[in-house]
C-alpha cells in the first residue's frame, strides 16, 4: 500500500512523522518533494483510448501513480528549483510545471487528503464566514473592502476598536528578507488615510477581547483542540503568530464546547475537507468566536506539546481505517 506524501524539501518533521505512522499500518509513505520537479524529478502521463499510465521518477526509483492507495496533499512548490538563468522564460516554465503537477494530482483516482478542488474552495474567507454562521458558529463583525468610505462607516457601526489584516499570507521581500504583514489595530489616523486601499483590498474586523486563543485541528470526523494564553506576552496579544516560536510549548489540551465542535465538523464536511486547522478566540465573557479555517494549516508543534495525536489520526484516515469525508458530498 503506497501513500504519496506531496510536500517540499524544506518542510518540517510532520511528513516524516506521518510516514513513520504509516509503517504501523503496513503502508509505505512515498515522499514527493515538489520543488525538485521538473529539474530532478520526472513525471509522465500517457493517455490512450483504453488506458492511462502515470509514473513518477524519483531518486528511489519509479512510482506507479495509478496504484496509489492515497495522496496527502500537504505542501506544493513545483518549479521551485528552476534556475534564474532561464531569464524571461522562467515564469512560463514555472507556470507550466505547476499546471502539469496540479493536473496530475487532480486526475489521480485514489483517495486524496484533500482534493485540490476542496482546498482551493476553502481559500475563500468570505465563503468561510458565511457558512460558519449558517452552521451556528459565532463570528466577528467583518468587512472586506477597498473602499475607504465603507471602512469608515463600518468603524462607526462597530463602535469599538478595529483590527486590519490581509486575507492570506502577505509578505514583502526586501533585500532577500521576508517581511510578513501581521494583524494590526486601526488607529483614528489610519481611518483618515486609507488611500492605499486603491492598491490592495484589506480585511477589517471588530477587535475581540481575548481570554485565550484556540487552534482546533480537524482530521476526518475528529477534532483535536489546544489553547494558548496569547495575552501573557505583549507581542502576541494582537496576533499570537508574532511570538509563535516563543509560545511553542505554552499550549494545552482543550475541549471545544459540543455545539462549536459540531458546527466546525459541519463546516469542514461542507468544504469536503478531511484535514483543516481552525482558529478561535474565547472572550472574557465566554464566547467562542470562529476566526478562520485553513486547509493546509500547520500542526507540528501541537503534536510535540501538548501531544495531540494528529499524526496518528492522519495516518488512519490515509489508510482508510478511520472515517473519511467524501468530497463528493461537498
């Protein structure tokens, strides 16, 4: 039983942990570092009137993709090692490499955790909030906009502090250094100077008072939740990711309220996801407020501490011994 682990060569220990867990189920985890495609990894698909043949050529030998039991689509960096010497051809080669590899993964007949269609649909934050509300989850007042007057009116309606952030990972590279744009509080001066929205829309949200923050990891029909006191560090109060490394061992196991857990499972099932990482805030008055869900969210530190058995759950879903979400139901 072969399980293809789609990742990249600079990934953390999560892939090897899952590969080790698969061995306990007599399954082989075949690692595919996508950044080595197409420069040092070969991939061929032959389609005839009667059959399809897909072969992945790795350093460890050929892998028959038609005989895979499952695919774990974790990380993707096709074309990541294409040389800069390609000049103006590099962008086209990069695009073709990505399209080919995306297409191959999408066309494989085996179980996928998760399908590209489900992962891409989950990228839409507006859709997340709409469905979360429909499934009974508490959500913050939110505005997605590039129109300054709507932002000012939103701030008046909220009648309290506003935070601003980007929908997805937003990084600015300066002299080879990555500068990530985190969550920030919107000041009165900021409200008067919103011309930058003409260049990029932003997300505006009521600023929630926080008692603790939660990361709920969904695997199949199971939810593993941990909590952290983000308010214990000044640099983490607004966005715990700013102090993510400092807080690695500060998380503890937490039980989501049953109605919240049921709503979260309905949400991931609707998206057709067998894996997702959801973020919540617990307010001082006891509200559990849903923020967002990420189909490729990280989990390695939660496996370490507080020891959530996420790796084992992933392996069980991949080999089929645990209940799976059928993407066809989404």
